[in-house]
C-alpha cells in the first residue's frame, strides 16, 4: 500500500506550483497588451486624423480652387461687359462686388473667420504667384480665396483652423483681332481669289483662309498679295503670294460672332423711302433708312457720327462728288436678296470713311446681316480712303483697287475677291479694326 500511494502524493504535491507559474505568465501578457495599446493610441488617432482630416482637406482644396476660379471669372465678366466704358478698370467697384458675391454663394464669405477673399485689379500688383509684385494689366483680376477649415480628429495636435488657399487670374477685355483678312467659308475653291496686275498689300497682320479645298487660295495674273503670313486650312495655287505660307492650319472661328446687330426699334427713322441724291450738298444723321441710301452724280454728302441702319434697298455710292463719314458704321439688312440691296462703292469721287472709336461697334465701318449672301463691292481709285473692318460673314466681298488706294483695315467675309491694276492697301491697325472679346482664366 505504501508503495502504491507514495507516487500519487508526490504528484499531487508537485502539480500545484506548475499551475501557479502558468497563471502568472498569462497575467503578465494581458498587462503588456494594455500597455502597448495605451502607448500606440496616440499613433492610431494620428493615423485616423490623417485619413479623415486629410481627406477633408483634399476635398476642400478642390472646392476652394473651383471657388477661386469662379470668383475670378465673375469679376472678369463685369470688366468684360463694361470694357468700352471703363477700359478694364473696376472704377466703381462693381467687379469686386460681383466677385465677393460669387465667393459667398460658394460657401466662402469674406467674413475673415470662415474665409478671406482678396480681389486685386489694375492698377494694383499681383499678390501671389510667379508674377507677385508685378503690375496687373487693365482687364485682369487676381482672386485669392482662403478657407479656414475646422479640425476634427487632428484637434489632439492643435485647435486652430487649417487654412486652405487657392488663387486664380482671369481677364475680361476687348482686344483687336490681329488678322488683315479672314475668309470664313469652310470648303470653297478659291475662297480667296486674287487677280489682276496690281499689288495687294496687307502689311501688319496675317491672312487667314478657312477653306479646306486643295486650292482654297488662288493668285492669277501678274499681281501679288503681300502679307507677313498666310495661314490656309487647305492648299493654294499661284506664285503671287509673298510671305510665309502655312497650310493645314486649323480653321479660325469668326471673331465677331458674338456681335449682335443694331436694334432698329431703338433708333430714329430718318427716311421711310429710299434716300437718293445726285447733286447738291447734304448732311445725313444716324438712324434707320428704309429703302436704303443711294448717292450718285456730283452730290456731296456728309454723314454725321453714329450707326446707319439700312433697312432694305442697300447702300450705294457711284458718284463723282464726295462722301465723308467720320466715326460711322453702316449696317446693311437686305430684304429681297438682290444685288441692288448690297453695299456698293464705285466711281471717281472722293470717299473718306472711318469707323466708331467706342461702343460695341468700335472699329467696324460696314456690317452686313450675317444671313445675307448679297455681294459687298468696292472699286476705288486714289481718292478712296476708308478705314475700319468690313464684316460680311455670309457674303462675298469684292474689292478692286486702281491707283494707290486704301480700302478698309480688315476684311472678315465668307468669300473674298481682290483685283485691280494699282496698289490696294489694307493696313491693319489695332486702333481702326473691330475688337474681339476675351473672357477666360489665364492662371
């Protein structure tokens, strides 16, 4: 019995300390995990803060940039719409007011707490960017938007808001469109057709031809067409082009497509039937001429400054007398589509015409209804001196020069036919051509 019981007693005695040692090791492991969690908690919250607050900041950064773009464009739109009056300056604060209103509508009120919005116009200087400290040109606006983003999980590091900043620069202005000739037809053969024995001189601006035809531009006869550059969508034929020739150039949109026609209901009706004279001295005043204007013979006519709305009947000068019109625009609206309702200037008289120097029709001397394909025809001699833009987006403009004649500063038409035996000068000048309107982000 003794030998049988002794091992059991020894086993029972030795088992107790073994269980106590295992229990203590498990207790020590539980305590270590708690300490590790406590030590790592700050890092864990930091990761969460980066994930949550960082994501919010990225989203807010995109929103603030979009707001800055919208603010700059809103202010530039005011500069743009009032450019003829204020020449790109925010003289009465209207552009600033519109910019701030746009910022507030996008959740960035200029209250210095939620957000700070800074708008800078000419004659100020840029506040930021690569041009910082440089003068802002007229017609430009710099918008800087700072949104103060509240913290969430990252408040364990600091309590102040995080500034989110964005910048944009936009411009809204009217600028002279630098082309001496723009032919708009997209497919015509000989869209630009130059012929005769004379010289056609476009000294200060390129000639653009939108037609994709293999012979979109043609010269024939012994004459030449001289320009700094020819940009042709299709091809050309003839050896009379003098200047750099580029083919395969993308078509150029009509730069004056934005321009509305004059509203005759806002104008005085000067004549209810065709105004026709063949002699004597006459003074015409701006307004509506129903049935058109016809000047011929020895008549001497002076046109006072303003807009002349030709409501049917066309505008015709075939005289030996004189026609003088300073700061005038002639708008022609044919009603039956016959050539008798076109614009025609011929004869041996003296013709001096200049375009308006202000207003939405600044720089335009002749503007024919875009839907009309009635020809615009001029055949002048050395006594013709006409400046300004000839604009006939739907029609052929045909000009013949004899002697040394200046007829127009710029042509924008569907088709163009140039000829004559003398020197025809088309001297592009930024002060005597129609401006195009520019409203865009630039930075």
